[in-house]
C-alpha cells in the first residue's frame, strides 16, 4: 500500500500548468492516499482554475501570492524567493497527513512516472532523508542537478555528476522532483546564504550534515519544459566543478560533453 503522501509544487508559469495536470493524472499515485499542496506565486487565476481540475485526491490546499514573481534572470533574487516559498509550504503541509513529501516544479515533465522509486527508500530506510530523480537545468549550460561535495561541513570542491545507472549516493539535488520525510522538510529552515548552489542543494547538504543519506535515482528521468521544448539529460551534458581558491572565492570550470569523449 502506498504511504500517505503530500505532493507540493509552486507555480508561476501559466503556460506549463495544463501539461503538469495531465502528467499528475498519468502517474501511479493513489489519489485516496495523496494530498495536494500548491503555492501560486503570482497573480494568475488561470493557474488555480486548471489545478482545480484535479479531483478525487485526499485533500487539496493552496496559497495564492498576489505579488509578482521575481525576475528570473537575477539568480540571487530567484533563489531567495524559492527558499521563501519552500518555507511557506510548511503551513499547507501541516494541514495534511502525508508521511512522505513529493516535491515537483511547474516546469517538470513527469508523465507516467513511478514515484515509488523515489519514496520507497525514504519510507523504508530511516537513514535516507532525500531521493531525487534526474533533470537537466535550462539556465546557462546543460547540466544535471545532482551534486557531490568533498566535505559537507567544509567543502573545497563541489561538482555536478554525470548520468549513470540505478541509485547513487549524493550530497544535494533539486526541488524539480524529489521525495523526503515530512518531519525533515518541516524542521528545515529553507534558505540561501550565498552558496554557489541554490536552496534546493542546501537542503540536501543540511540533511547530510545531520547524518542522513541522500540519493539520486538515475532511472527516474524528468524532462525540463521550456515553453513546450523539452530538455532531457543525455550524453551531451556539462559537468560543473567549483574549487575553493586561497582567497576564499569559488572558481568554476565547465567540462562539456564529458560522456561522449
């Protein structure tokens, strides 16, 4: 039997919502054991109308923020806003009985996804705090949002990984498609403190610092929806490496098309 689950997703893109609704209906989630929580982080009534087509779920909760979404080009503003919204989700999650949180983003394409590949490890292993799928970013370079640090306490090298097979242990991932324990999400202060990575990766790193294990499932692949042009992780990806220099600044190196070389 599926555990009680709460699905969370923030929305700012009205052009993405209909496909997202179709995707959710195509998954193997048990509606009677799945709560839905949405934050509409813009003044777009159309998004709410589309989401209300989702019927038969255990519960449906939402918040609509009337202020405009941040300029997506300004990465610092965007990351701070993401953290704010993740903390805002706690109010909605506490209204549900979900034991497991499944987090998605509005531009994640997940048609037919078997989410048990993500939530089973979180449900059955008390040491596992976070399991994510795979997605390529659409900002700047094509890289997968899967991160490893040489140390979760005092890192000097931070890198993204290249696609592989099965489950692999990691230190941080993305909010685009993940499962985590309810209590861990609620306890965490989602924030961005100027790291080279965002508040999503920071969540995984914080769990690792507490002794929890984080994983990526390379078999659960999410497309990234860029105005209905789909970006998928393949052999043409870039590996990003940050090294801490002696002056305390992070130096970035990109290794392109590593898998095909």
